[in-house]
């Protein structure tokens, strides 16, 4: 089989490595891929948002199956365009991808179908939004309605910060048209949990839970990033919580989307917060999370391609999807200065024996060398029978990988380990 994977980050590298385990896969094309992915796939310099370019390449190359991984092409309708040309795909169509493409839609869906989430109001008028800020309690959360590279959410500690956030989105257009409409919602407290789920629009199969580390620096300090590391499973996500989520969130969401005429097929990401009054949805993503995918897929025992094809063909209920009982840890090695200004072009040295444990995100080929080209450069992953051993192993591997200006958090998994110890104690 010829497989096409749209995207070029660490998530896509993890997906490609998993797909290649299937013996029927002859070749994998990555559009556009990156310098690290080039060792596992044929990279083709077509942008992930170039829908016509993607479709034309897929048809000309006689691709048998396509996986559309990032949010932008999904929201733009890449799956619809590919399927119109007879190429089966993994990923939601444009109508279903709106669950991430519009936060206002997602909030209204949850309200209409009684899915637990934070209280909120939606505004497309700046003055009305500013007036509303006079009457609420703080902290509060301000969200840009559309896609904003994972950066369109601001937690405002007080009225001044909230006003600045609203003005920057609606008036200054820091997120472009994505901030033309904003959602102002209740600030929730509790541990966060990420749960990815396979769904064919009828059956929902949650994957192993995970814990992301968004802040740039240790102890959850510094600016928000696309994610500095992850661990799986998340110790806060107990069997009891899982049952509640399945009954009150996962199944109701899939049924709600179907009721709205937007049947969701693909991977649905549930960003959850475990509050004192139970689990609530912070956000939905219409695709695999990054860097959650990098710890979840290494624990998947069932063949990924078989699952994806079952999703596409709406026969997921026929499959027994299994995960390992091990734990996993991913440490992101980034360019110093990320998520603000950083230098690029430094050579990356990865020992051959670690190639299976490294998912490359921000790198390009420079002749025979692989050099940095992004903020988050690569994710280093380890699995083990215990979370502590997985964390220790991941950091041991990090110590063997080198590039100038590298920086990484040194406390990935620390919070999860401390909570696990507390539970045992």
C-alpha cells in the first residue's frame, strides 16, 4: 500500500512510525514532512494547507490511503477533497472538523446537548465584550473562536488583563480573523487530562490518557507553548473518572455531532479538567494531539492502519483495540528562546540506536546534515513498566542527543509521579 500523511511535525512522525509497522505498507509520503521524517518517509514539499496540491499529488501517485493529521487542512476540507477523488482517508470531513475550527460552535454544541463544560458567553462585538468584563469574577478565560496555532487561549487574572486580551484579539487581530469572535468563559480549577479517542461516528474507543506540560519552563513557569512534554497514562484519570467521561462526555459528543448532521470520523481529542464537581470539557481538537500522540501511539498494541481503516469504513466496533499496561514519557527538546525568538540552523546529532525513540518536529536537511528549523525541534520518548522508569529512560536518552542552543524542561512527569506517590501513600 502507498500511504500519504499530511503534516510535518512530531505528531506526524509518530503516526508514520506506527503505520510502517504494518507489513502491507510499501511506501509512505509525508506532505511536507521534515528533515527528520525524511528517514522514515518520502517527503514532498507541498504545504499542508495546499489542498489542491495534496489532492493532485495523491491522485498522480496512486495513493491507496491518506491520513490528514493537522487541524488547518481538516478545517479547510482536505478529507472531503481527497474522498471526492476516490482516496479513502482518516480524519473528519469539513463539517465535523468545525468542532475545533470554531470554539463557539463547540461551546454551543455542549450547551445544547448537556455536555459538562465551563459557563461562557460569546461575543463578536468589542464593546459588548468589554462591558461583560465589568460584571464577572476573576480569573477568567478569553478564547479566540478560530484556529490560532494552539495559542488562542488567555487566562486573565484580573479585569485589566481580560480587557487587554479581548482588545488584542478583536481589535489588534493578533490571531487574524480567528479572533473576530471571542468566548469569555468561567475559569475552572483542577488537574488537566488529555484523552484521544478513535471514533467512526458510532463507536468510541478512548486511547490511553496523557498529561501535557504546556509552560516553557520547570514548575509550570514561563510562557505557554505547543507542549514541552507528556506522560501517559495520566494518574488523575482513574477508572471511575473514565466511566463518567464515557457516559457524560465521549458518547454524548459523538451522538451530538451525528444529531447535528456532522458525523465525526477520525481521532477526537478531549481536553478535560477534573473539577470538584466532576470532569468537564475544556476543548475539543479534531485530530491527534501534539505531543500527546508521541506517548500514546508507542503504547498501542493493535495495528494503527487497521484501526484507521476500520474508522473510515465505520466498522470500529468489530475491532478489539488494545494498549500496553506500560507507561510512556516524551521530553521535548526545543530551541533556546522558544516560544519567542530563537536561532535556527544548528546541526542535530542523534545516535543511531535512538532513532526509533525520537520524533522530529522542527528540522530540515542541509545536504547530509539535519539541522534545526523550528522552536520545538524533537521529542524523545521512552516506555517502561513504571512511569518513573519511563521518565528516567527518556532523560537518559535526551543526554545523548545534541544540538547547539538546545533547551528542555527537567521536570516532565514530576507532577504525575508526585501524585502517584501520594495516592500510594
